[in-house]
C-alpha cells in the first residue's frame, strides 16, 4: 500500500541466512512509516534482504 518503487542500484546488506554481508541489486521502496529502504534478494541463497537508507543514499540513487 505505502510502497513506491524508484530505481535499481547496487547495495550492501546483511543476509540472515548466509550470516554475511552481501552486495545485491535492489530497488528503493518507501516503507509505511515514510522511510526509504533498498529491497532485493541475496545473490548466493536467494533470501530477501533489505537495507534502510539514509537521506544521502536516496539522493545518490
């Protein structure tokens, strides 16, 4: 409902299943509380990963 998709870019997030930081290609989504996050899948195991973005990260995308 409150999701808006912006663009695809490279991000780094922690994969809970692999227990390691992974670089992933993700899209910027807007969460229900208005914050922006990058959402994608882990390239190794396929688990969904997310990274909450700051204002500087969104402006660079």
